C-alpha cells in the first residue's frame, strides 16, 4: 500500500508538469502495483489511459507492454479468454519486432490461461512453441518453466511416455545449469515412471543417480528419500538383504539430521522385514563399524 501511495504522489507531482512520457511511465508502474494488490478496476482504468497514449504516439513496444499487463490483470481476475486476447495482441507485436524474451512471457501467459480453461491440447501446442524459442535463445529457466507446465498437462492426460521424455529434457537443462536439486528430483521422477512401468532395473539406475548427487551435494533429506527409493526397487527385484541394508542406511542419515517422520516410517519398514528394535540397533551398529 505504501508503494501505491508513493506512486500516486509522484503522479500528482508529474501532472503539474504535464501528462508526458514520464507521467505515463509512472502510471504504468502504478497499474502494475495495483494488479499485485488485486485492485483490478483501478489498474485497468490506468492501463487504458497508457494504451491510448502509446497508440497516439505510435509506440508499438509501449502498446505491447500494456497489452501484456492487461493479460496479467485478466488472468488474475480469472477472465481467461480476455487474458488470452490481450496476450495475443502483445505477442503479435513482439513477434514482428523480434523481442524473444517478451514473446516467451506472452506464450507462457497464453498457455497458463488455456490450462485454466482446460483446453489442454492448445496449451500443449503453446508451451511446445515456447520451449523451441527458449532453446533457440538458450533461456534455460523459462525452458524449464514451460517443461514443468507440459509435464502437468501430460500427467493429466495420463500420457506417461511423453512425461518421461519431458523429464529427460528437464534433466539435460538442470545439468547445464548445475542445479543439483533439480537434477536429483528429476532423476527420482524418472525412476518413479520406470517403477510405475515395472522396469525396476532402469528405475534403480535413476534412483541411484539422484541419490549419488544428493550425497555429493550433502542434501540429507534427498539422501534419505533416494536410499528409500533404492531400497524399494531392490525389494521389488527380490533382493531382500540389499533392500534392508539401504533402509538401514536411510535410517542412519534420518537419525543424524533428526527427521522424525522418516525415522518412524523407516522403522516400520524394517519391522516388516522381521527386525525388532534390538535387531535394528545391532544392524545400525554394524553399519557404523
């Protein structure tokens, strides 16, 4: 609220000089603050004044920026058709003026509105176009954002082959960025898909890769989760002793960092192997040795 008040005070000062480009710039800033504060009607009125100014000045980039803000405003107002329409206006200008960063923002906005309208095929096409532009301009963060939305779409469509391919693309991007958490989680998700298909060897490889990265990066929570995934895969392969050992390793780490819920779950799993509390303590001691 303070920022809005300050912006209005600056506008009052600028208006004394005249409603010039500096005034319009501040009015756009105020409109953005109002969107963030859910003051949609006030923001819309201010944006339409800005739009009228940019049209009069034949400022196409200014017009595109206002259309983009209107797209955001209508999305937040849950008026998704209007959001798409305004993002499309902005997209057309940004395409002609070769502004890839702004074009990516518009495509993401359109895609998100299409998801809200449950027009998943159109949303998918939009996000795939967006990933292509991101790849061409080496924009890995927006690439990953688009891939994340595509994964959500294809999970809803229950198309796990496409989801698997998308996670592989994510893994490549996270690896380029050296985003270790992203690499760990993506390896785990790839393993879960393979496990879902009964491909336990492949699942085990992904779980081991994610766990090794977690160990190298010293992410205790991911180490516990990864060791549990490895243990589960070994269990499904009938390798009971190896599975039990991995659960014990996970319990050891969980105890070290006081992960209480994980400790309870792991103890219950080890009980299902026929180990009582004394057995668990003895085997943990032998692990330490």
